[in-house]
């Protein structure tokens, strides 16, 4: 089943639209200006580009996937309101002085620590974030067949469909699939 799950995830990734390319991390450590919690930082700055501004701004239920340059899908997630609400570009503050930095920084609460770790362990590591909206995912699931086409029984519940696909992929996580989805997989 692991091989089938990887094939299905790669099929979805191939049909999804590229949104963000992350070319590495480095530079001055920064923090977010939030009250408390693990999301404050410090974090390393990302070298990234938004490659599809219109998809970046789309609203609605979507499934997004992060793939490393080795071809493995590291993370799968959903948003009710579009990718921009999960992959945020936030004001950044110097980690030491808390003076605001001139450039806002890309951040994802579940992925960023993994991106930093992989970039530290292997030079040249890059990642691409792609998104597929529910309207585009539905005919793809129909074409792919069982077991993922079973989510089509949810009809117009677009959020339910993308959430079901996310859960299914996470239930089949491995080193090659959704290994950063620790909250969803318990690994």
C-alpha cells in the first residue's frame, strides 16, 4: 500500500500548481512578533520565490504538498481559505534586537523547522510547494479510482474532500511520503 500511496500523492502533486520555491535558508535569525508559543522563533530567513501569484491569492478549500528536490513529498496540508493563509509572509524582527527587518519572511508553522534541519544537513536542498483546489482535485480523484475516489461521495463538501485526501496520505506516511506531518501521523 505504501507504494500505491506514494504514486497517488505524486499524481496529485503533478496535477497541482506550483506556488512557492524555497531555495534554502540562512542570514540573520528572525522572530515573529506574536505573544508567545513555539511559533515565535528564532527562525532562519528563507530564500524563496512566489512563482504563481494568482494561485497564491486564491481563496477556497485546497490541498497543498511540499516536495524536496529528491522527489519525496515531505508534507501535505489543507487550507479552507487558500495557501496564503497557511504559508504566511510575515513581518520579521531581528532575533536579538527585535528591530523590524526590511523584508517580510515566509513561514509555515509545521514545516519551517524541518526545512531548516534539512538545509543544515544537506547543502543545495530545495523545496517546492504546490496546491490543488478542490474543484481541480475532484475530477482527478475520479480518474484515479479507488480508494481515493471514495471521497467523492462527500459531494459538494470541498473541505471534507481535501481533508479526507490529506488524512489518507498521512495514514500512509513513510520516509518518502509526509514525513513532516508529525501532528497528523503521530510519528
